[in-house]
């Protein structure tokens, strides 16, 4: 019996069409699916996943199932689920518990429902699944052979658990793969964040001053795309190396207190709390727009903004106006992930590589878990390179190969 809870199962046909569209742009994952279908490396494995339920995620889930896995899936954000995709997956035998607009209680109910299925492997986006498993399902995690993590935020949380000595199974930090963070975080977040801002506001970015908080790989991508749209871009940072890099990349760098006075659009991408706080709201111009590209809605101090406001109202879908008396500020998507709340998330071409990492990480854990320690580790480079080669092939791009002499020379230099 297929257990699931979705918004409306009648949306399944629409969802299948969207999934088919994503598949057209995810050739690497489809090649892996062909291999998985033949080899069945996941036969008998129950996978528990907490991911954004999007058309791209559906392509990953179909691939895992082709490899023999039974999949239980919860959404990793209350506002990111595409209801038609969730319905399509439910109709195909996935135990999916996700719908757009979940309350916090419903969100964690879905995660617990996945864990109650006693999965063998956990796939996570943000680490809520892993943390809940360790805190509330101690009997269940005794049988978990390993897990993966998709995000920077989640990896930070899991490394803290490893340092405390409480991590109970090996974790593949998919976010640390070259074919993930160099492309997903930079090109995916860069494009999809701008997409979300434009869908929510329909503003012209050209001529605007855009403030990007954080110059990690996500911040780099956002800053690059905003500049490409004609915006003046200011970067705020706490890391001197990243700040210096932003300067060398041609961006203005200053403290948030200074940037708050002149910014038209503010985008947070740090993974930390209260990056934009009460003191910054007081300095902002009338009409300033606030958006968050980090995993959790903690980077903009929404509680302080609400306390400062006389009233708030919804102006457009995913856009709320906060009236502070002397000015009005605008918040996109409740301060949640702007690219998934106000848009559709990363383009399929980028998620092709990210989810190829997830699929191969699951296979690697099945084959190697007995010799892995309970730590957070990067996927082996050979798997990373395999994904890059497959992606280049799908794009019709060929590269050079070293001669035997060059290989010997390179090996001797490496020692």
C-alpha cells in the first residue's frame, strides 16, 4: 500500500509533464538511471529523504527507484513544494508527505513520518531530517547505514554533531563536491535568486543598488547575476579573505550599517542569524526590498521587523509590505528561500549535477558503509570527475588528455 499525503492527487498529470520537462535537461541523471536500471544497486534499500519537492527532485527520486529503492519523501521547506510534482510522485509509488503551505507542526510531522518508515539511508537538505533522527529516533538510526547532505547550512550542523561525538553514521557532504558547489551554489543560486526577486516584485534591477550579504559561492553567484542585470552591487562580509576577493572581483564592500542607508534591494546568503537586524531596518530607505537566499528564514530578523511595524499587508503574491510609520519595507516570501518560494528553484541543468552526486553518493554508501567512520566526508574525487565528464559529453564538449609522459611528470611532481 502506498502511503502519502499531498495537496491534490488530481494534479498528478500536470506534475508528470513538468517532470518530463526537467528530464529533458538532466542528461547526466538519465544516464545514471539507465545504469541503475540494469545493475539495481539500491535493491532492497529504503531511502528516507527530506528535499525540496520540485520537478528536479522528482527526476532524482525516479532514478533511485529505478535502482531498486523504496522512497519516503518529505519537503525540506514549508513553501517550496510543487503540489503537482508531489501528486505525480505519489501516483508513481513514492511515499511522499509534502504540500505547499505546511505549518511548522505539519513540516516536522512529515519528517517524522519518513523516519517512522525505518529507512536505511537518509538524504537531507538542511539537516532537519538528520537532526530529528538523532534527537527523537535513536532506535531507528541504529539501522541507518549512512546519509547525505545537500546544503552548506546542513553540513555546518552535521560537522558540529561530529565534533560533539554524537553523529551516528557516515555522512557524504554532497555540498562539498566540486560539481555541486561550484555550479549549483554559484550559477544555480545566482540565477534562481534573481528569478525569484523579479517574479515577486517585477522591478527593474538596472540602476538599482543591490546589497548582497555574504560572498560565499551563493553570494558570488547572486552578485555576479545582479551586476549582469545592470545593478550596482555592494557586498557585505565578515570574512576578510572573502571581502578581499569581492573587492578584487570589482564589487564595493562595506559594513551592513553603511550599505543599509543606500541599498534598494537586500539579499542575504550567509547561513547566519540576524544578518539584517533592527538597526539596519531603521537606516533603510523607504521602499527597500528584502529577500533571503539562505536555507532557513533566520537571516532577516523578521520578529524585529514585525515589532517595529504599525501594520503589514500582502501587496502581491509572496510580497509583504511592512509599514514602519516613516517608511515602508517589503519582504519577499516570509524571508524564506526566495528562489523556491517565489520561483521554481535552480534550473534543471544545474540540478542535473547536484542530484547525480546524490544518486552516486547513495550507491557509494551502500557499497562502502562498513569501512566508513561516523564523520562528514566529501564524495571521492573520481565520482566528482565522472559527473563532470558525463556533463561535458552531454554538452558536446571534448577536452584534452595527458600523454603517458605527462602523466609520469605530473605524478612525480605530486610526490
